[in-house]
């Protein structure tokens, strides 16, 4: 794995610190000379790592130093302008377009995260269904349901409520 130069230099300096302390130099002066701030516990951990790695500075390389950015600035700007052009686009559609355009696979959740940061996300939940009036053609009459027989389902409707009940 190709590590950044700063990570390699830090591991080499830490190996120098361990060698100086093993030669008898105090931890405080070695810390000051090499730009570290290790305490005894961190020193013991680094020594164990160094010894188990065969006394090589490569054993002291930090395993995690970050990850490459898939969503680089050009991709993000394209995403933002694409979403502004067509607000009905959702993350799965945008993910397909990004993969076709840039060759990068982004998850739907990450796309939504990027859009939310810019204030371009849709409201949470499912998209609203279009109302019947909006989808119906202009020639067709609007659909209305009859409420004439609504009282059949509620036998004690408003007429029965006017009479005093026998339980009172």
C-alpha cells in the first residue's frame, strides 16, 4: 500500500525515538528533539509494536490515515447543477447517471448526504402522489363520490343524537 510521505516520516521518527530511549536518553528530551509528546504508556505500546515487527520502522506505520475521495469537486458540482435542473430526480437515478458520467459508484445515502449539505434534498419520506384532479384530463369531469347513503353506515346519526337517551 502506498502511504503518504508524512506517515512514513512519522514512523521513521518514532523508530529513532525508541532507539534513543533504548540507548539511555530520557523520554522527555527524545520527545522534544523529534517532535513527539509520548507518555510512558504510549511509549510501551510503541515499543511492543516495534519489537513484534522485527525492529523495523515499517512496523510503526499508522494503519489508517484517511481514504480517497470518490466524490471530488467536479462530481459534486455536476450533481448540484443536475439536481437544480430537475428537482424530481432521486438518489438512485442520480447514482446511475454518476456512474455513467464519471465511472464512480456512490451509494444513495451518500448522494442524499451531499444534497442535504447543499439544501437540495427532497423532504423525507415517500414522494407525494399526484391528486386525481391533476392527473385527470381537462375533458373528463372531476370524480365525486355520492354521500347520500352515508347515514346507512351510522344508524345513530345526527337525528338520533337529538333525542335524549334512556340511560341518562
